[in-house]
């Protein structure tokens, strides 16, 4: 969720105009299972066939996306439980990932922040209809923004991810210091970017930074104590809000690509940067236990839970009060430098799927395979009927191009001198905008690049990932370019094109 504006900043700076994916890296095939000892009450295991399919899917995504390590858990009362760690937790030492590793969970923190606010409302310490200015003065539109608006991503508060100083923390290999009070300053200093509350549902980390300040005002305690209390009330022993940049042992390191080498960014994620919007750490076991508790609203009054689960939509975002909807699934995603998380619970069947990976590069248009990519693939594979609009994969796939041919085709795609009619590749939704690829080429005309596709990975006859190395401005950067099958050809993903166009302020009818 720290994505598009960071991409725009990175590209405008000329540091990473559009790198397209990646260096062929061999992932260490280390594994850890959630094992039961003698006398333990062990959950039923998934069938060998189902476990094999999960395993194959996860490995493919890790390999294509240069992901060092991953944690996966599927709990299904009817089919069993599958919990497994893949790859490595520490590239420097080669230590394998284990199911006990602590990881940063990013914006999953927002679910705890929201629960703390909702509990305070249940206890009569505040009202969801209180205005923000009652607790935090100076915020643009603070006299009309309510706490309910902030919880539902409907406050119109400018997301400080767009602040130049803040954004540097996300894309610079050596960032400048960022302090706790800088967040509020950045929000207050951009009144021109604020939108009227309740006019749209739009993801904003700032809204949860502000809720953290509200909680500190109401409780008289640091936000760390408040959120740790929520985790403890849920019985989550391995979920905490750290006091500093450290993570409890055992801990997976987190990695990002600022060039063609993975950089350890574990210590870059401090509470001063992400606050109540994204500072917490957890384990795959705690996330799996937490998912049904969140969906059931165990700490809330029934009427409060009902209010929490009222969702509004903004583009692809479906948001309640500090909880995301993925069709009928309830949960949240998280992304901070080095880590992404996606967990969801299917209430009517009691199923939970949780995924964490230890590589996240901002902007995500570079290495776009995240925990959400794996989560979505597993849900489509195991529970296809649960996702509205999910269509069966084609029975056959288009012919796969050679890496050399696709490298040349990508080079041609980004050449503004070649008309769209003469380009070999097509965009998935070029019927909505016949000039979509022309916009892409023209937008990046000032950032000449060369592309080398190192590897192709295909999924379900429907999706193809090109792991590619892009050379630009004298350096190299890895990226994954996604393709989707249509009319027996591989077409460039519209989402990827649209995210790339944001960086160069190129609008398109296909991106609305």
C-alpha cells in the first residue's frame, strides 16, 4: 500500500524509470513445517495431493519474484491444516525460514488500531462520530472528518506517502532520518491535497497515523502499549508493536532491491516511520489464529462489529472499519520495506489463508509478486467458487515466447518511434484505449532502457511472468513484467501498465 506515489517519485528522480524484472537467482530450497510432537493435539493434515499443489504454486511465485523466503498457512476445518516455511530467512547466513520466525506485518497493524478505537467507543471513551479536530488540531478538514471516516478510509486525508521527505525512506538505499512528529507536519503542510471527507473510499496511511494520535490522547498511553494490549487480549503471544527497529527472535530478515542486489532493510522499518499504520510484527501462527477472531469481532459489541463490517468500495479497494474485504473473505494486506503480508478468513466456512514473504521492493511495479499474489493464487486454486467473477483457467496456453524474443518485443514496446500498429506486443485492455502502449512509450521516452528477459514462469495457462533485468541510467534493476492470456496471445497486464503510467502522469481511459 506504499506504492504508486513512491513509484512516481522514483521515476521522476530518474533513479528507476521502469526496470523490468530480474536477475536469475537460485532460491535455497529450505523448508520448515509446523510439526507436532508426541502427545500434542495435532490438526488434520492436508491431503498429499492438495499439499503438493500448494507447494508447487508457492515455489513458482517465489522463483519468479526473487523472494528469498515465504510463510504459508491454510486452515480448513473440512480439509485440514497446512503450515510451511520456504526458502531462507537470512541471505547473509543462509539460515532457513521457519514457521516460528517473526516478520513485519505492515498494514495489518491497522486492524489492531481500528479494534482499539472501536473498543474505546464501546467503553464510552469516544464516539465514532467525534470530529478529528477534537483530538488532533490543525489537520485540513479536521472539523468535518469523523473518526468513523478515518477508520473506513473515507476521511480524504492526504496520504503522506506522497511527501518527498517521507517517500525517500522508501526508495533511497541510504535514507535521511525521519522522526515521529514529522508525520503530522507532513499531513498539515499539504492542505491543497486534502479531499472532502466521505467523497470517496481511498487508501491513506495518514488516516491511521492520526487514529494512533487519537488513541494516545484518549488513553493517555503510548500507541505501542495500546496495540500490544489489543494483541494480548486476543491471546496473540507473538504479535507485538516493537519499541524500536528490532524484531523478536527468531526473526526473518527483510529485503528490497535498490539495484541488482537484494539489500537487507530489516532495520529501516522503525515505529517513527509507520506508527499505528504499520509497525507491528507477528508470526504465521498468530496471523492464522487472529484471522477468525478479527472476523468474529471477539473484543467488540455485536452492534460495533456490524458497523465494522459495512464495506464501501473505491476502485479495487473494499474497506470496512479497519478491515478489508476480498469478496466474502475478511482480513487485510500489509506491505513495508522488505515484507508483505496477506491474510483472509472465510466466515461461513471457517477457512483461513495467510501468506508472508520477506522481500518487498518499492515501487511494487518493479517486483510485483507479493504475498497477495500468492494468496490470490492459492485461493483461486483451493476455493475458486469463493471469489466473485473468478473464471476457470484456459485449458490451453498461448505459445510461450523465448526470453530473447520477448526481450526484443519489450524493447520495441517502449520505443516511442514505433507506431502501436507495428508493435508486436499488445495490452490486455487496448480495446478501451487503442493508444495505451503509445502512452507507455511516450511517457518513458526520457528514460531510455534496455531489457533482458532472464526467465519466464507460467501459471494455470493464464498468467506469464517475465523475470527481467532492465538497464537504465548506468545501472540495473530487477522487475517482473506480467502477461495475461487472451485470444491465444500473451498480452501485457493493464494493471501493470496503468501503475507505470501513474509515475509519468499519463492518464488513460483503460486505467479508470
